[in-house]
């Protein structure tokens, strides 16, 4: 049984297609539209699904997580301050805090009203419980007489 279908954002897809720099692959998850696509790990166990999203540098209040029409959307609006000062003379500046949005399609086997989220040490963890009828049933042993 599958939990999600990957839903990429159109601005990033087109932005990467037209502006991809073969020599600078370190910025492959960022775009010139000030959005990014955080990386996720998704796992399944008996009770449900877990999504772990790497989003360091945020606060828990920065996240907006919503479920609408069977779609889980995780987003954050973050505006990077671009102030040029003489003391900040960067040779290389690879990290930045950008807005993002990721969406996942949920199946009917999910308890949408019991989804929980926690943010700790730069990792956003979301637990999506399965409905009781979707959980695997124990193997029934039949006695041979």
C-alpha cells in the first residue's frame, strides 16, 4: 500500500530546466524564485507513515501544515534579508533560508484528523496514522485436525 505520490512544484521544475548550472550542483534544491524543495524520508510501519523533512534554521511557528481534499501540504514562507554591508564580503555563500512547499497525496487508509507534527533539531517529523481497518491483521493459524 502506498502513502504518497511525489508532487513537484512547477516553478522549481521549470527554473531548474532553464537555469541549471552544470558546474554548480550544490544549489540543486534552490531556485531563483526564492523557493526550495526540502528533502524528505518517508517510512511505513504497522501503525502509520512517518515523514521526516530536513529543514534546519526554521522555528516551529514558521511551518504551515494542512490537509485539504486528501492532500497534505507542508509549507513555509521565509524571506531572506539581502543586505549588503562592507563587513559581509562572502567568497562563497551556499546556504540560505527560502520559502518552500511540498505536497503529498494521502490514501483513503489514513486517519487525517489524527496527523501529528513535531520539529526538533532541524528535522520536521510528521506522523500519519493508518485507519484501524488498514492496519495489517495478524496471521491466523488454522489447526489441522
